[in-house]
């Protein structure tokens, strides 16, 4: 009986610790945000928060100007949004990295904001004829499935300038524009960018 006593005590201590650990686990669960993304697929659609607009009231601060982003196709809306979607004939939902705007073949595609053409090309299994533009606020925009490309790599473009025509080249089932925006290498929902203005530093602080 004597040798059993320490064992019993150690069991008690152990049980006590387990209870504390269990309590901590409950607390950790309570601290976790509600509705946190459950899997990798959900994280892919996460939209990074946009940087705050820089203050212009500071006397010695940088001089900024506003740069507006406009819709790339006039008269037609988004018919397939950004985020997870399941296409007909596909078993699994996949992340749609941009928005689709269905419009007749030959409709003008306008650059969403001023910038410089990063590259143009043809991606047979994906974007088809595409144009990618970099903007002075650090974002890039991509226009896919074009029937015609009207700009060349390196060209400066003004907001609203036509860069090509709507088509159905590449992985596409009908004429539409695939419009994608990236910031710091991650896609963001174009619906959260179009119609907004972003500050661009024109002149650095004098201080
Ligand atoms: Zn698309």
C-alpha cells in the first residue's frame, strides 16, 4: 500500500495539469475569431486590406495626388465575381482571381488607370491574348481573352485609353473580359478597387 501512495499523488497532479491545459484550450478557442477561414481554399479568396490614404495636411509631408480606377468595359457589368466558384464540368470550386465582364466581341477594353504596359502576350490555356499594366500606386491590372491587343510592352497609357478588344481567346467559353488586379503579388477583388481613388506620391517630403 505504501508504494501506491506516491503513484496516486502523481496521478492527482497529472489530472490537475490536464484540467489546466483543457481550460487553456477552451480559452484559446474563445480567443479565435469567429468564422475564421477553414482551409487553404478559403484563404486564397481573402482580400488584403487596402493601405490607408496618406495624409496631405502635414506641412512637410509628401505631395500626393489622387488616382482613380475606372471600369474597363463601358455598359457591361460583372457577371462572374472574384473568389471561389465552381464551373460547369469541374468537380471542385476554384479561386477566380479576377472578375469576368461578358460583352460582345469587339467591345473596347479600357485601361482602368494610368500606367505603363508591363507585358502583352498569348496564353493558350489561360488568359489568351492578354495585356498587363503597372500603375503608379503599386497595383497591376491584367486584361484577358482579348480578340485584339492595341498596345505594346513599355508603352505609357492614360486612364480610359483603349488597350484592346473583348474576345474569347484562351480558356474561355464566350466573349468576355477577365479583369484581374494585383497588389504586392496578391490578387485583390477588382470590385473593391474600381470606382475608388488612391493616393500617389508626386513629391517626397522636404523635411
Ligand atoms: Zn475570369
